[in-house]
C-alpha cells in the first residue's frame, strides 16, 4: 500500500515537471516569435528610413535627409546594426556618380564641392572625398589664392591681398582664416586711406581726399569713421572755397601767395561738385581722371554704359532703394544690357539695406532665423548677413509669411519673388558686382 502511494506521488511530480517544461517551452516559443516579429518590424522600419534618406539626398533635399538620420529610428536595433555599412556603400556610389558627371561637364566645381560637403558631414567616406577634391581645380586655385594672399599681406600690399583672400572658396579648409585676414586687411586699408586723405587735405586737395575715401567703399562700406571724414572734408572744402572767393579782392602780392590754392579751388569746383569726370590740371599733382562716387550714381539703361562700371563676371546687379527695384545687367565695361527687372523689398527704417559697392560671395537654398521666426529660400550673399533671397517663409518652408514687395519691409536684406530669387541664385555667380543706392 505504501509503495503504491509512493509510486503515485512520483508520477504526480513527474507530471508537474512535464507541465512546467511544456509551459516554459511555450513561453520561450512565444518570446522567440515576438522577437522575430519585432526584428522584422525593425528591419522594415529601418528600410523605410534608409530608402527615404536616399531619395531625399539624391534630389538634393539635404536638410530633410539629415533630419531622417537624426530623428528617426534612434532606438531601432536594425539602424544601429546596418546604418554605417549602408551609408558607406551608398556614399561611395554617390561620389563615383557625382565625379563622373563632373568629368562630363554636367556639374560645376561649386555644385560638385557643395554635394561633397553634404556627404562629408556624415564622416563616413572622408578618404574618398579627399581624393575626389584633388580633381577639382577650384580648390587648387583657392589654395593658391590663399598662399598669394598671405605673401601679399606680409608685403603690406593690402588691396591685392584682399582680392586674393576674397577668391578663397568657402569649400577651402582655409576659408575662415581668409575671412579673418580680410578683416585685418580692411582695417589696414582704412588706416592707409585715412592717412593719405589727411595728407591731401593738409595740402588743400579736398576733392582728391574725398574721392580717395569714396573710391574704396568696397572695403569699408558704411564705416562711420569714413563717412564722418567725408562729411568733414566736404565742410572744409566749402569753407576753403568761400575763403578763396574773397581772396580775389586782395592785392596782387596776396594773389601770388594764394595762386596754388586758387588752382586747387578751380579743380575742386570742376571735379567734385559736378557729376562729370574732369581732369586735374594743377602742375603739382599728377593728371588723373576722376569719376563720381558709385554710391551717388544714377544707374539705368541710359547711363550705365557711360559710368565705366566693371564686374569680375558678365553680370552686374543694381538695387535702386528709392524705386524698390532690382536690375540685372549682362555684358562688360560700357557694354551692359538690361537682362532682368524685378520688384523687390529692402530694409525698413532702422534696419536699412546698406548702400555701397559689393560682390556676390556665397549662396544657399535655405536659411531660417530663430530671431525673426522666419526663413527664406535661394539666398545670395553680397555683404555679411545681407542677402538677396525669396519672400519669407515659415519654419517648415510650406507657407510664405509676407508677400510685400515694392516698398521697404525687410530686416535689411533684398527680398524678391521666389522665382526671381531662384533666377539670381541659379545665374549670378560669385564675384559678380552688386551696387546699391
């Protein structure tokens, strides 16, 4: 009897073990099935991310592509497992195709370098990028210009140094250094110009001094010190001319003593007080032809070919602040033709668009200002933070926030219709002259 009970007890224990094992096995199978489903979904979700990334990157919507990489699937194990290899393979093929198009003259140096820079930000195929850049002449020219700028800077040839540094590409590793040297060069040019102008004024050559300061506005446009000096010299010139007119009533001996000043007075009257170019005939100075300051020129189709205006490219852009118009001319010195005529919107009072002579520097397809809570498409830089760009957009680039054109409405930039801004973005190349008055 006892043996029977013990046997039954053993059988019950074995049955319990079997049940526990079966339950454990079932749970394991369920967990495994869940893991497989989860991993399948993980790979599926990751595939969507990498596919969308490639689509956006291929169509040059780099901000959307980068946003996908930064914000999507950060906890997805498939992304952590596969992303590096997939991007490496994709970028290697992308660069190969890019350089092939470049060699076939389908892409400019700037467009190719811009695309390479977008790839470079991911830090995956930098060796391949470095090799590709060696085949782009723009970077070699840029490096040569930086070296030349440094030599000219050391030789204190500041104007030529500025011109060399200004040709350093923003894709060059030395671009930021070049920008810093440009600031130093501008300060040196300013000091030299002020010193030369002061010497001319001390010899009563007021017109020469004023013209000297105005002709260098490329380097220090809207500088308060320079503007103040120009006004100061104009006042001194007027005072001098008034004194000279009274000197005609003095004796002949006095007239002899002031003869050189009278010559300068006549020279000032003809060269600075009219809008025409004249010749300085004073025997103590070189004979030079002077032109009215560009900032004061009236530029239109009738006058542009009599002003000796040049540009480093075949384009020249003129912004008329009073008319709120942007004009694009094509051609060369004294052979310009009006190509485009756009209504625009410049800076409001207190944030005026600066008058002066500039050159086109950098470009971009989008920016957003957190300060003003608005952005714009197709920007083209002509001076620091001053740009040509489209009408303002909201942060998502889906809605224009202000359609104002034909009157001052911006924070200092030159706003244009979206299609007009895109034309300038697509066609006006770096180095093109921009005149604003």
